[in-house]
C-alpha cells in the first residue's frame, strides 16, 4: 500500500494533506494483480511516465519476479477503454463497476469482469511495453 503523504501546516493553522494519500485513489492499485507471483501492482513514475509494476519486483528486485512486465498506465487505460467502456472512452466508474480484477502476465493481461467473463488482451496490439 502506498501511503506516502505530506502534512502541511499553513500559517493560519489549517492543515492540508498533500501528495499520495491512499492507494485506493488509484483504481489500478486495486485491480492489477501479478499473474506470476500474485502480488498487487504499484504505481511508479519513471522518466516522466506513469507505470505500474509488480510490488514484489519493486521491493525485492527483478529476480524475485523476473517475468512480470511493467505496464504503461496509458496503455492500460486505452486497453480498458476499448474492452470495457462504451465507445472506447475511458470512464473510471464504468471500470469500477464492471471489472473485478486484472491479472498481468508476461505478454498479455486477463480482464476478469464482475459477470464472470474473462478477456485476454495481448501487448502486441497496444503501446510498447517497458520491461
Ligand atoms: Zn510478481
């Protein structure tokens, strides 16, 4: 769980909390699961790109989960827009309502819908992946 946050006290005594507050803020943190080791995926920023990576790989290194890909967040959004949302327009509330979890494998993701159906989306059809 990502709980990095910063508490700022203003001059007037009001307290603000900025930064990343809760992992729940990011829908993919609840949905993306590593198909290899079963860990959840965590959001990172690399070279000004937002990516998602297996938590095991982040915490214990690449060798701990060698086959899990790092996903470009834009690719995940595009893929879900096509697969789940109407008219291919990204809509987070539709995804929340329709998707139960997403397993990530080395060359594809498996979208598990709440109605019990599954859909496989391979990386070749989308944006290039970062490993
Ligand atoms: Zn993993």
